C-alpha cells in the first residue's frame, strides 16, 4: 500500500482513536491482510503505538496479519464429511489450485482451509466458499465450482 492510498483511507475515516478499526478494515479489504509496513505507517501517521495496532489486529478474528485470498475456500473434514469423501475433495482442490492446506494461491484468489464442521452434516461432504455452501460434493464438482469465482 502506498502512502497516498493510506492517506486517502485516513482522510476518509479521521485521525481519532475510534477511526482505527475502520482504517484497519479498509486496509485489509484492499491488501487482504494487515501488512507490517502498513501498520508501521498507520502508527506513525496517527501517533498510535504499534503495540496497540497489533493488539487490535490480533484481538479481532476478522483481521489477519497473514495474506489471504479474496475467497475463503473451506473444505469440511468433520466426521461425517470425512467418511463421505472430504479428504478426496480436499486433495482435488489442492491439485486444482496448486496450493497446500492453509495456504493462499499465488494469484491471491483463494485461501484453502480445512474446517472441522460447517453444521450441515446432512449435506456431507460440504465445501463452503465465502458465504456459499455446496453440499453432496464430489471431486468432479470442484473445477466447476472454482470457475464460478474466477
């Protein structure tokens, strides 16, 4: 993020303490994480200790210091999904996206995660991308679903 881009975000939110969360949200929306260099710039521009920014970034689950993709792709590997083929579906997504579990694709489109339960065991195996849930999944469906997010 450039200094000018950050200045525009701060200008839109203000430089008072209550604006911090909004500023961090806007940075993450643009950068897909909260980069250390950007946190340092915010600290300097707003005269806020970097420890306070790290405190906010690690307290709220919606923030991440590690880059993530535009889309969170969650493959359920809970008991029911596991028994019904969840691991095979995970392997198919790993192969299609050229990424390991817990990592982000090089184009920053997807972050592939294993989750233990999505709460819809009757639809097992289940995959969730952002807020979209796909039930009764199989390996053949994986490339079709991914194309819908490109």
